[in-house]
C-alpha cells in the first residue's frame, strides 16, 4: 500500500472515531474499546476496535468501513488464531447512526 492510501485510511479512521465520540463521548469506553492503542487498528477505508461486552468477549473486534455510498459498513468479527468469523454486520449506516448501529450489534438487547 502506498503512503497516500495509508494516510487516507488514517484520516478516515480518525474521522470515524471522532464521529462516534461526538455522538456519545463514552460509547467506545462502554464497548470496552479503551484508549490503549493496541485496541485500535487502521484498516482500509476505516477503523477497527477491540470490544468487550457481556455478549462478546475475547478476540472480538468491530470494523467500521466507509463505502462508496459515503455511508458505513459495520462488522463484528471474532479472530481466534488465524480463523476470522463475521458474527454480525450492518451496511449503509449514516454517520449519525453509528453509535446506535454498533450498540444494536454488540449489546445484549433482547
């Protein structure tokens, strides 16, 4: 990957984190995504963060990716060893829906 794409991915990741925090300052912390840098990863066109909720524990990440429609695709992913499994997902989420959408995917709501 070249530096221009990497810088673009970093800017998108920063913007996603900023948008989540503007919607709900405590959302990331409530999902177990602490401020420790190992809990965050810049991914292509987005951000991934490690979570820990009553429903999802070890090895679970949320991946938020900007798509071509200028909305977000969200995946809840569990990685154990080299195995990666998508546990749930939502597509075409607007920025103002990010916190509500992630909550709906990862919290124990019945």
